C-alpha cells in the first residue's frame, strides 16, 4: 500500500543541512497496524506527515496505492488524500466553533457528499461511538477523552483505508488511552483499516503488529 | 457546504463582537452612502426615457455672444418655429410653446352659477397642435388632430381635469369653460393622461397657441420679433431618421440670416442656435429646463467621490482587521486542510464569510439610509425618498454592490488565509503571526491611506468653511443688517398705469418703526442681473462696455449705506434721465479721479449724463470681481420696497410688530396677494448656498471618514494589545511604567498618522488653493488651518488608542502572564 524509497527531508540553517529524515525505505501493506517509536525529535511526526501528504519530502520516491505521490499535482494528491486518509492528532484539533456533529460532518463537505447521505453517515458514526447525546455540544464542553473520540470519529467518517495517528493518547489518562487503543485494534481487525501510529509508549506500540524505531531521522533495524 | 460556512461565520462574528461591529459599521456607512448616490444618479438618468423616438428629439437653444459675456438661453425667437417648418427639410415635426408663471384659473360651473377659483396654478403652457405630434400622450377624450387647432381651446392633463372637475368623466368635461387670469377664455377640447414616468414635461394645461397669437399678448411677448429671445419660448424638433443635427444647425443659421437681414442689416448677428438632445436637457445647466431642478454634475461627482471614499475606508478596515486576526483563525484552517479542504475551499469559505458580513452591513445600511437622505437633503432631488429603495433595480444594485464589496475586501484576506501551511500552523502556533511581515507592511500602507483621506477631507472642510465665513463677514460695500425687502405685484398684461405701490409707499412712510424707506428695484446684491451695452465717447474713440444696470430712488444709497464719492445723488424720475456709476466703471472709462467723470455723457438712445460716482460694492458673491455698473432712477421699474429697521436688540424685538403692520397695509392695497418678505442678510447668505452645502457635505464626509478610520485603528490596537499581552506583562514585571507601555503600543500608529499628515499636507494645499482661485475675493490658506487639522487628527488618534492601550498598560501583569 505504501512504499517509501530513499525519502529524505531536511532544513537548511545558516548553510548547514539538518536532516529530519534520512534515506527512509519503508513498505507497509494493507491491513497492517504499524507503530512508529523513537525519542523526541527523531522524526516520527515528520515521517507521519510525509506519509499523510501533509508535508513533502525533499528527496526520494513515495508510492501510495500504486500511484507515485512525489510526481503528482497538488489537486490529484488532495483528491487521493481526501478519499483514503484519516488523521488523528494528539491535541485533537477539533474546530472550536463547530459542534460535535458539525466537526464529524466537515470532511464529507469537502468530498461533496449529498446532504441526506451525510446525515445518515454522521448518525451512524455518532451511534457507533456512543456520542449521540453529545452531538450538539462544542469541543470545550467535552473531556479530553471525549474530544479524541470525536477526533477519531471525524477521521473515520469518510471510511479511509489508512488512519494516521500522531500520539493519539498523549493527552489522555491511562484509562482513556486504553479505550482508544482498543478501538484502534478493533478498527484494524474488524474493519481492515490500515493504521500507522506514532507513540512514545511501549504499551501502546504493542497494540500494533509491527514497530518501526526511528533515531535521528533514520530507521533502526528491527531488533 | 454553505450552511457549514454560514454557521462558522456567524459563530465567529459572535465570538469577536467588537471586531464584527467595527467592520459592519464601517461597511454599512460606505454602503448606505453608495446606495444614496445610486438613488440620486438613477433618478437623474431616468428623465424622459420613455418618449418614442427620443433619440430624434431635440430642443433648439440659443447662444448669444457679447464682447465680454456669453449668454445661454433655452429659448428661440418665436418666428423661428414657423419658418423652420416651412423652409428646413429633414424635420419630422416642429413645435413651439410658451411656458407661464403662476396663473389664476376660474372654472364656471355647468349651470354658470358658481365659479371655482384656483389662484396659483402652475404648469400651464401655450402649445401649438404639433406639440402633441412631437410628444406622444394617451388621449382620454378629444382627438390629437383637432384639440388645439383653434384659438381658445385648452387640453387638460388628467390630474388637472380631476382637480377642476372632480367626479366628472373625461368625455363630459369636453366643452366646459376654463378662464385664465380673468381674461383668457378657453374651452376644454381634450383630456390626456399625465406622463407617469420621470419627466420634465409636467405640464398640465395646454392652451392653443393661436389664442396667444391672436391677442395683445403676441405683442407683449414680441412674438414676431426675430431679435427677442425668452427662455419661456421653447422649440422642440423631431428629426427625420438619419438626419444629422449639425446639418439642421447650419440650416437654422441660414434661416436666421434670411429673415433677420430684412430688418437689422448693418448689425452683426450675435446669436447662434444649437440642437440640444432631449437626453441632455436634464444635465446641461447652461440651459434651464422649464425652471425645474436639473442635475448638477459637480455635486454628483462630489457625492460620488464621498461615497467611494467611505466605501473604500470600510473595505480597508475589513482587510486590515481580517489579516491582523488571521492568526486566530489559523488553527481552524490547518484542521480544515488536514480534513481535505483545498485552498479553493478555504478561499470560498472566507469569501462567503465576508459576503455574510457585507450582507449584514447592507441590512444595517438600509435602516440608516432614511437618516442619510435627511442629512444630505440639500443635495438630493426631492423625488428621491426612502420609498425609492423599493425598486427592483435598486435591489439589483445592492446585490452587485455586496458582491463587489465582498470581493474587494475579502479576496486578499482569503488569499492570505488559504496560503497557510497546515502543519506549520498546527505545530508552531507561537510564531504563526510573526510569519506575515508582508501583511504588516500592507496594513501600514492601508492605514496610512485611510488617514490621508480623512486628513485631506478635514483640511478641505476647514478651508471651505473659512472661505464661507470670510465671504459673509467681508465688507461688501453696503449695509446688510436690519434691512427687509419685499416686492409688490406688477400686472404685465394691462397697459393701465398701476400706482397702487405709490399709495402703499405713502402709507408706509407714516408707519413708526421704519427708519428709512425706499421704493426701487433689486437690492444691491441679488440673484438676477440685467446688463446692457453702453457707449462712451472719449475724444474720437468710442468705448463699448457691458454695464450692469440697477435702479434706485433718492433714499436707496442712504438706506444701504453706500457712499457717493463724487457728484450728487439721483433725482427722482419716471424713466432713466441720469446715471450714478461705480468707481470701477469710472476707472474703466479712464477717469483716475472719480469727480472727473461727473458731468460726462453716456450714449444710449440719447445722451445720459453721469451725475455721481459711488464707491465699489459687490453685486454678486465673492466668486466674481466687481464689474462696471450704473444706477438710474426709474419709478416705472420700481416694484420693490426696502425698509431699514432700527438696530439694537431692544428694537429687534419690535420688528415682527412692525412687519405685521406693514403686512396689514399691504393687504389693504393688494387684498388678493400674499405678503412675503426677506431679510437682506438672509438672502445674501443664500448666495453662498453652494459653498454652505459643500461645507456641510464635507463636514459629514470628513466626520464619517474619521469615524471609520478611528474604528479601524481601534480594531487594530485591540488586536495588537491582545497579541502582546505577555510582552506587556513581562515588561511591567521588569519595571516599565504605564506611560511607557502606552507609548510603546501607540508609537507605531502615531507615526502612521504623522506620515498621513505629511502626505495630505501638500495634496490638500494644491487642491484647496486651486479651489480658492474660483473666488475673486478669497481668504488665505493660513498655516494654522493645517496645524489645527493635523493636531486634531493626532488627538483623535491618541484618544482612540488610549481606549485600549491604557487598559492594557494598567492590567495586572500576574494575570496576563498566568493566562499564557
């Protein structure tokens, strides 16, 4: 599903190149649940953003579902992204001015889904996550765990093939964290969603079926 | 999709209430001003658009050239029409008609018992039968062909028919009698529908022109004279399709030559005729249109400039505030982009947000429009009212305006916002707004231009009002306080001698409370002017000069405090027997010492002696230089009473008492007339109406511009202080004083205001200096005018800024640091 070859990314500071990612080669198949680990600043989030097409690599090739992303125009890439990728953030990143319902609905708006269909899809999602009663609340009226639940619901609304999660439990207590991880596992096993998560926690990483360790922008060979 | 945008837009407006309010107020003022201008312009352009073949319709007008004066007259010599009809090919129709002032209309009842009397009826003309061929009316009774064929016929418009013959069917009104001014008896021969669209042709009664031609009026109006031109006698033609107006003008000149030559062969012809398109008659103020209101293009342009300034300032506020606040929206944009929103999506979202805001501003502006219509009442045609808003094309205009304003003010902020990189704004929130140094630069330019406009208008306001004050307080060469004048009626129709005014003069002389009394013509300065060519033989050389002629009696100069510098006062006489000239004329004639002019003769039909010279005074507004002038005594032409009342506050209380007595005497002699008088100083002030109107327009415009600019600055300073809360806290902890922090926050703005002043200074100097050149007598552009306006602007800026900066500076640093 995802093939990265010789991916590098750097920033130039005072004529000096600092590598954020260096010569990354990575293959991820459909249905995998991958955890990316590593110390702060090792390039975990950068890698996730490159995979998620939110960021460009400076060098290397990236194939997603058999299409080469690095040669694609922004419009096509955005089309591909909208259809197949969902993002979950550590800081939830819900839109403060929108209610739970409207937040979940927003990705569908960008895909021009019809109104009736949208209603049904959001309704299903609210049901599935047991947050029907909270649909008219605003993000600041929810607890962190609830907000992240909404964030995940929003990332899944367009039925993506790939879910990218950047420390999804980082701001949550351990009980809330466990619930989220259980949910991820269930999504992966029952719905066949490919998941790539960035995490600091060994325990959370263990939910996945593969762990990639990053250090200073390079992949460390599996132990 | 739009519902989602709308919701976010409204919630955002609510969240940033002050900001939204500033934007809405700014835009609403601009939009209302544009709306009002649009109403005026669309009204002015709606005149007489409905006539069939209106592009073939022309008015024949005249231009008369004198040595140093050109007179434009909207009329022609009356015989021109008949001759043109006979001799000029290419004219489909030719019509001539004569307009009248107010007339008395009497309607004998069907049984001839009672007579209905309507004293002051307007819109009555003498028209030839071709009038109704040239202008198409709908006939309710009678026929177009026959209605005006015979003398003593009249055609009434429906409105007048209903007034004179209430409840009677048009067909039954035919044959009824209508009597004008007790002498002209006519029979109703047709009823037409009034023109319903906007038109100058508001005539309601059409008396057959042959009525005039067969009566003594023909002589009185010089109806057969090729040299007499009156703007009351107007000629319209309809050209054959494809005919060039220039060709007709050439033939008119030839026509005039043929007919004129038979009479005044030796004199050079000074008169030319032109064809004026019907589309032009509302706009060309050189030629009046039945003494109705015409569009005044300079005023229209002025208003247009004001409206676009106000609109521009509102848009600038929006752009400034939207880009300044972009950082507060950056998180939302980042998220939207990660959810699949493209640049175009984001742009459309923010443009529709601007659209909603503009829409709200427009709704507000519809509510403030009646107020604006009131404030600018002096510039607005009376036909434009609040009800004018409810026309489909006005709504179309508003829609177009909303779209234009949304794009103008929303595009740049939308562009800036859509360019944000999602990961950059989501991860590095702290420096999200430091990235846009380009935006700050633009904001400074926009803010400066706002203040340049406001500063410019402020200076202009001060200069114009200074000039008006100067004009009104200038020594004009005569006394103007406590003088009242009024006219008595004069019967133009009868040749009988009317000495009633002399009786009134005797009665008024007996009244206490009147210090001085004069029976003359116009006061020293008035709207109307009468000029003539006078010849003076200086040795062999003949000097021909355009001289303004005025009439006085023996007490006139004394009453108006005008000084005789040489010779004697006029002696009472029925017609002109001698002249008192002004110093300018004396100098022009070559007399360095005015006394030398006394005893010389001016050549008229006979030699008229100069008996005195008076010192110069202004007969017009200070726009114009003092020109040659001659006074003579002519009781025959004296129909205006001038009363000098005793001055002093105690005496002033008695004025109304005195005037009431004057009215009683007036009524005893002219029982049917209305008594209306004017205080001379009031009517003088009216001569500066254009300037005073301009002053009030400028006052409002500069006030509103200042308001919008100050609001914009307030919005920016709110944003700046909010984003620098932490810095202010740290500085305070480090020991900065309140004044230090206020200065820190205000410094940038104040330097922009100063820069704006420096730009506006030369600009306004040039423009206002140019404007003052229009006045022969003008105030000077004093340095303090500029100083005051610059200082005033600075004070406004400081006050506006301090609303927010002082609060920020006195805030407890512990609080502000805790929040972050």
